[in-house]
C-alpha cells in the first residue's frame, strides 16, 4: 500500500543533503522552493518511519508473548497504534491542493432577499472575521458597498496567515480551510424589517479565491485599461471630491476589478490590482481544471435561494451543510466565529472522497 513512500523517503533525504549545501541558498527563490517541498515530505517520512518501527515492535512483542502471556496486552496496544499510523499515513498521502498554503480574498455578496440579504451578508462577514481572529489570521477589508440598513451589498476581505502569503506548516494556509465556504448561503429568520413576525428566506453568496503572488500571474501593463471616477456612498452621495476610485479592466479576458475605499488614487489602484491578480489566477486554475470536473472549485454562479450549500435557521438555532449532511444546533456560536466543526466536516468528506478515488 505504501510502496510509493520509499521514493518520497529518498527524495526527502536528497533534499536534506541539498539544503545543507550553502551554495543552494545563493538563489533564495530556489531555496524556498526546496524548503517548501522538504516541509511537505517531513511529516510523511516521520509517520512512515514510525509505522515501520511499530511493525518491527509488534513482531518482537509476539515472540515474547509466545513465552510470556503478559506480553499479549502489549501486542494489542502496538497493533492499535499501527492501525492509527496506517490511517494517518493514508491521509498524508492524499493528493494535496497546490493552493492550500495560500492566503485568500473572500467576497460576500447580497443576493435574493433585498435588505434582509444585505444584513445577512454583514452577519457572514462578521462570522468570518471572528473565525479569523480565533485562529490567529489577519484580515483586511479591501472594498465594501454598504446598504442603507447597515448590511453589505458587496464586501471583499483579504485573509492572511500571520506570516503573510503562505502558512508556516504545509496545508495549513487560509485556502485549506476557507475554500469550502464558496457557494450560496441561505438564511431563514424573521427579518428586522418584518412587522408581522413571519419567517423569511433569503440568500447571500460567498466567493473565495486564493490570493495570487506576483509570480503566479503575469500581467502586461499594456493589457490593462484603468479608469478613474469619483467615489460614492449609499444613496449616491459623494464621499470624495476627487477622482480617486479606480476600475481596472484586463482587456484580453474582460476581468474587471475596482476599489474606492482608500483616500488616494494610488492606494485604490494597488488594491484593485490585488483583486484583479487573484481573479485572473482563479480563472486560470478553473480553466486548467475544467476537464477534471472538480466540484470543490464550483462556487457561486447565481445567488439564488435554490442553489444553497448551507442553511442558517435562526428559529431552530440550527446550521446545516447540505453537501456533507452536517447539522448542529449552535448557530449562535457559529455566527460568533466557531466554524471549526462545520469546516472540518467538509475537510473530512473531501479527504474521504480523494482516498476513495486513489484506491
């Protein structure tokens, strides 16, 4: 089952030798690439060695048990440990998403439901901000369009690990957890605007894309059309007397990104370029994976109540993820950022599907 691991052990040893060579570190980019691969292989190699050692220990314990029955209990303990290591190694060998270590740009968009949908979009934003705070990530609101009642018609937020783009441990980046949030989120509750106490259903869309580094997407400045315009707030009132808002169009693809939150045109341009670069990376990845029909990448197409991935039922304090059958009755805690159980259910289902496909 683990024959391929021997090749990984050899690759790990080779990387260790190369990284010990000072000349390798003269090229920092190359050294980072080698270090990243070495870090990916280290837990696999360590678990494999423990798995093999446990197998040897079981054989020794069985020999002793033949002469001394007291060793029989140790055999059972070692066999259980080996089963656990076997499962751990199986999970470590699941093909990794190459973007798992990346930071993300998360967008929440109001959909069907008018003002109530915008208020729910605000609730989702707070949920993600509090979750990020719980796990120690950094957040930065890049652009936002508020509704008249205090919600959001559209809001984009950058979510980063403490070390910036990329996690300290392989597979522990923001994308590794938040990629499962993309889709239509449905809410059932009595809106603040409802005077008769009736339960309404509305929806908001969440789009999550891995944030691109400059090396991921090459953008030719000649392919960009940059428009500047005057920023405006709710109701069309001017909030800026200069043309500081920026809209950037990538002409070859038609992808558009804009920003008006910052005070200066230069700052808005930089933020819009970040969004554009991320969207172009997502588009390139989607095109590359289209033939594989990767369902995990499929996110919001239309923010319609019928295309839901998750339902937030306030009267029952219930949250349900329809993709994996997850259900719990602690909606208030989830909205306060306690998202781990919900996300882990998606992670586990994804891993199980990958394991089944690999067998």
